[in-house]
């Protein structure tokens, strides 16, 4: 366990399907290993508690992994914001590192750096230029009520949530110190993305 990780857990949002790939993105095969398993290799080396948030009971069995809790989304149909709420509501730690299931190469060094920056903030979110990465971010359980209020009025935009909480943004230079090739942010939505992921696996 890493220093300070007692205050942190991790959650993977496994609700994303890719129509062009024909299956849940977490289960995409990349050079013989599923995207989800590549993610868990990193997260389980950092956190003593890791969860997978799934959309329905029918998904539970597909995502069972040793040492990982598989949790049904408390508010299915509310998109990633609902998944973030579920992860925070069911967490036992102060902060939760939350990421999407289609990002198979999270940088351990970058995640550890983000943990070190989290205390005193509601969230730590990478930002590259004007583009932010709210599904590779750390959130405090203290913002659950903010999220719940948005979910109740069906206001599901994560970007708008971030305007009302204390967010520490990591800029490109800071990110590059720990993940020079920005591999953490490769996500798999298309066959072309999958080809890129395969090349990284071979490398």
C-alpha cells in the first residue's frame, strides 16, 4: 500500500458500450488481455479497495474479479455522473479515484501524484488545453449532495458540476512529468482507437 492511500479507494465505471466494437468497452481484448484487467493491474497495485460500477444485475457476473467489489449503479440511466455518485456513496474512504473502463493504460505515477494533490480539494482533474478529463479524476465524498441534487433534476453534465466545487486542475506540463506520452488518456471508442491500444501493448 502506498503512503496516504488509507484515505483513497478506486472505482471503474463499466457502463460504456461501443457500438462500433460490438461489446462493453471494459471487455475489449487488447493483445490477449481485456481493457478492464489492464486497468485493474494498475489500480490494485495502488489501492487496497477497488470497485467496478455496473449498470445492471446482468452485468455482475461478467465483471467479477478477485479482490474487487462489483457494485450495481444506484441510479442507472443517469450516465457517468450517476456512476460517480454511486462510487462516492458506497465508498469507505474520503476520496475516490474514478476512471472510465475504456482507458487501458493508466499511469501509476500519474495516479499517485494525483493522490498527493487531493487533500484540501473536492476534486483533482487533469486538463489538457481546454479539454478536461473528468473520468480520470479524484473526487471527495463531500460532494455527494451536490451530485445528488443534480441527478434529481436530471442535470447530468459533469462539466457543470465542476464549476460549483473546488477543483484542482493539473495542466499538461504537470501531467507530462508523470505520463510523458499521455497514455492514460487513450480511450477506446472505435476500431482505430483499438489499433492504437494494440500498438502500445506491443511496445
